[in-house]
């Protein structure tokens, strides 16, 4: 299966879970479908869902939870 990288569409803060008390949207080794929510990016108190653009398995996260990200920065690798 080809590798796919999910990129940040814009700069902000990346979150792996919808709120601090909830489990992460996905974990490493989870299977995701195209269109699945895999994280959030917050910009100026607005949260935007980040969706997978391909089917696959989460091989690794390339940024930490609550890390500042730039537009185009790789967020996670799917295999």
C-alpha cells in the first residue's frame, strides 16, 4: 500500500483530540478511511477538522499534540 502524508492545510495549533477529556480521534496503528477526522487545527479560537485524504493505517504522528504547525507541514504518515 502506498504511503500517504496528511498535511496541515493552514497554520495553527494541532490537536489530536476534540477536547482534553476525550480520547484521540485516532492513534498509531488505527485504520482510517478517506474523509475521517484525524485531528483539529485551531486558529484564532476557531477549530477546523483535519480529515484524512486517503484510506490507510496511521503509521506515525509527525507532530506532537498541541504543537504549532505551519501550512503544508506533515502531520501524520499513513501506510
